[in-house]
């Protein structure tokens, strides 16, 4: 008995020819029964021929097909065994349209076809082995489950299941797209930040789907690039914030937010600018008379706590007394009250040192300056040489630029100019002197 193997879906055709007298009766049977299947066609183009045709064989068509020829003289039979082999076929599978990080995803690969069948999973054309990242559960030879627990962006890719058998193979593929929220690297400011420093922080997105938008905030208010807050978007996932010269106004909480269609990420840090005390200027009236009551205030415009205010007179600390009444209103305001002003309340002059070359030559031009750095008006400046007062002359030219600056000019130094020079500044509060010696080269005192 002949055997014929075909694949499911192929066609099958057999002819049966018999010659006799009288002509035979021809019939086709399947497994001993007359063929009654509507998908099977049996025809007799001539009295001596019978043809059986199956245009598209299926597994159910497998069996023994026999042709029987009979007449009054007898009966003969010829048979053929038809085996229909079914190659693997994988049922379609798919991923959810919206997959975000952290989800658990499971897909199943179900195969039809003749045993033995072997199933194999692939990612981006590389075979997968069961692991913590890719859990493969082979239920039986025709069913395998793939579990992705806590998906991340690295799980994105093309997944395929392939089925192999001795009569063929099949493959089905689907793409997984994991949508990733933004993630920002934390940033921080230095612990010690003083006024005037340059500070730069960066907002870096380590992962997240495009399109991404980065935005800086200060105390919850969006920042726009300006002279005070310079923002440089270096790349779609990197933004720099530059504070060129920090001051008290820069103190606050800074945040960087990253947005994409999937979600939002935020990183925040606080900036504390240490501010030195700044005192608002105060003055005394020029027309204060003896016996008057005078009050001045020492007010801080800015500065970090804790702060201490201290009054001084002529660089000596003042303590509250009947003569100098000090009232500390708070840590940023102190009042000084002078009940009855007298000369003791005034500030004596202070003079910069006189500076002369160690030795000068005859004929040189020499200039000395007497500069009063502080002291109450009226101030009188007097020049002395060897304890004798000087008056402006051709030999000693004195120019009083203002009440606090006097210049002594020696046009052409001679032996007569050598000696000790003194600048004296006096006001009702006191007198201050500075001196220097002029040596003329080649002349011995």
C-alpha cells in the first residue's frame, strides 16, 4: 500500500483506471466508507476512470483512500494512505497601547500544529532566556507565557515568538513601547554662599520620553532668563541656571520641573545667601549749637541675624549714659540721643601721615599733602616748620583746596628747606598733628 504525505492546505488528486468487459463499476472509499465529504470531489470522466480531488487538504482528510472496481466477473481494490501534516501556526498576541514604567505585562504564545513543537521567545531578534527581567513560563509544548515584571524603558523593543516542528516553522512579532516619565538628577547649592558669588546649578533629565520641557521656578514662581537669573537650555534634557552675583533677593527655594506627555518630575533645593550688615548713612546737622538735643539713628537696611549694633565716638565704644543715651529699638535699629551738645560730643580731626622721600636733592620740587579723613567742622589746617608756623610765600606755597585738604609746595629745595614739617588740624573737639623730616642730600644738619 502506497503512502503519501502532504502539508495542510496542499491539493490531493488520485485517478483510478480499470478496464473490463462488461465495463466495471468504479467507487472511491475513505477508511472503508463511501466518500460523502462535500470538500472532496469524485468524478468519472469515462466509464473506465474515477478521479478523487481534494483542492485544499485538512488534517481531517488524513486516512486510507481505496478505489473499488467491480462487475459480474469479480472485484478489485487499490488503496493509498494519505497523511496530512500540519505546520506550526501562532495565534496573534499583542501589548496594551498604553504601557508605563512599573507595570506588569504578560503575553502568551499559543501554537497550533503537529507535535513535536518547540516555542522560543526573542527580543530584537535575540533569543530570550528566563530571568528576573524576562520570566518565561512554558505551560506545555504549544503554550508559553512571557512575563515582564515592573517594566522600564529597557523593556521597549520588538518581541517575537517562534514555533518550530519537523514540518515547518512560524513566527509572530509585536513591538512594546514603554512610555517613560521624566526623571531628574537632584541638584544642590553650596552650604556657604555669600553676597557677590557666582552660583550655577544644573537640571539634568536622566530619562524620559520626548517631547520634554524644562522649567525653573523660584518659590513657586516660573523664572524667565534675565540679568538676575540666566537660564541656558544646553540640550533638550539639560538646563543650567546661573546667578551671576547673588544677593539677599536670591535667597529662596529653587525647583526644576520636567514635563512630558507621560508625567512630571521635580527636583528642589534651597539657597541661603549670607548677607553682611549694611547701615543706612546718617549725619549730624552742620548748625548744631551748644545745649541742643541731638538724635541720630543707626538703621540696618539688610543683613543676616544675629546682628549687634554698637555706637562709637572717636573709635571708642559708647555705653548708654546720661550724656550718651542709647536706645536699641530692635536688632536693626538703634537710636543715639545727646541731651545737651557740647564740644566733647564733636569728633576731633584725623590726618593721613605725611610722606616725604628719605633724601632729596637741591633744586627738586617737593609737594606735601595734609589730608583730614574725618572730624567735625569747622576745621583749621596749619603748617609748621621746626615748630614755627608757615605762611604762603614764594618759598613756601600753601594751597588750601578745601576745609580738609591743604598742599605745601616747595618749588626748588635748598639748604634752608631742610627740617621738621608738621601739619596740624584743629576743631573745637581737639587737635591732631602729623610730622615728617625733610633731608637735603649733601647737607649735614
